C-alpha cells in the first residue's frame, strides 16, 4: 500500500471554510482507519500539533510555509513513496497527488481578485487539474465549474461535501450580544470572509433602507488579495465585527432576526448550514444554482442583484424541512467517501 500523506500546512491558518473542511474530515477519517496507515506531515513552525488516535503526525523539512508546501512536503512524500492528500485548494507543484479544489472563483469571478493572486492560483489549479491522481470538490456545481474552466474528465472528480456537526461541540457565549452592542431579535447577521463575491453591498443597501435595524457582519478582508476592498461606504447601522469566536458566532446566529448570505459565487457555503444548526430563525441565501443544490427548500432565496428586497416579507421554513436538510450532510459520511476513494486509488481502481 502506498502511504497517504496529508498536507498539514492548513494548521498555520485561522480556521475558516477550507480549514474547517480539512480539520473535520481528517478527525472523522482518523476514527475509521488502522493505526499508522495515514500520516500527516506539518511544517516545522507548527506549535499546536494535533493528536490523533490512528493518524501519525510528523514535523518535517527545513523550509516554512509556502516553500515547505512546494519543496519540503513533496520531498518527504517522494522519500516515503507516498501520495499526497491536499484538502485546502493548494497542492505541491511537483506532485499534486489528491487535491480538493473547493471552488474556481478565480476563473468565474476574476474581477474580484488582484492580478498576482489570480495568476498564482491559475498556476496551482492548472497544475493540479492536469497532474493530480484525483480531484475532490464539495458540490456538483463546483465539479461542473472545474470541468468547464479546466477541461477535466468528470470521472476524475469526486464530490465530498461539507457538513455542520462541528457546531454540536460548540457552546453559546451569552455575553456575545453585549460585547458587540446588539439586541436579541433586532439585528441581521452575516458571517464569512469579506470577499467582494460575498456581495456585502447587498447587505449595505438593505441596511440603508432599514435604519431601525442593525446589520452585523463578522469576518475580515485581505486587501492584498482582493483588488478593491469592500467597494462601498458603510451605512451607520452596519457593523463590521471582525473575527468572532466560534461560540460568539453560534450565539449571534441563534439570536439574529435572520442570517444573510447573499453571495454571488460559492463552491458550497458552510455559514448558512452552521446558522441553521445553531438555531437561526431564518436563513436567507442567494437564488443561485449551488445554493439550491445545497439547501433545497430549507432556506429562503433572494436575488443577489436585487437591492429592493423587503426583509419583513420572508416566509417561515418548517422544522421538518430544516431537519431534512441537516440530515443530508455529515462529516462522518464525507470521511467515509474519502476513505473509499483512498482505498480505490491504492487498489489501482482509479488512475
């Protein structure tokens, strides 16, 4: 059996969508494999090395961060005669192995990104889609986009979706509302990285029309990556909260009037699923192909280009529909799909 070696560079980053995917699937994968059958390699600067029951974690290499990912990590994989498993979009250029590409927004919405960032990811994705043994993605929509932009054989792409059960381990922070100056059931909430494709202008326009309500947005923006920052002025009743803890986020989701996710482009979209599991009264998402695929009739849909939506007109979603939606997704089921993929590759059933 060729060793499977997980790329652990994601541990350097604050946990957002792609890092959450890696952490949760690896944790479930660890429960389903024989001891020592999978290794995670991590850069030497990692301080909080995770402990697993069956996955062996090793520090290796002299380089750090990106150089580690493209030099030290693939060299270690080569020495072990292994296959790299890369769950956070980026795979080493010399040997991409198995790579999860969560979305291809750099191709679909290039106007939102700096030229340098776009070029780098086009190189990474171009290399991975041509040379990887297998590609993973998180939705049928994202799969179709990878096929469209990179001409990949659909049979070489496996859909392994996100899930929400990590929120079951998270408690509520009952001081969160006072921390951010919010009043229960008297604010709208949104949370994700403040990328232009997330369409926060829609939230700003709604805030301007609803001056008696507060619109709170959690997340941060990387101005070195996104070409024009937010691209609009904030109305006085719209608050940018910055990074919030998991406990604060769960509480803000539970106590808001509605959770808003008017994004233009996603590969999946974890925050609405988290909000539903946290007990949000209403979850509002964009009327787009991927949102319908993921959320079905368990959410409320709005036109992300229409800035004249009446927020008070949202219908109620039944508990039955919400329950059915949550049952669709499980980190355990996703890990089982990944394990089957790894076994098939080892047995020569996949190229």
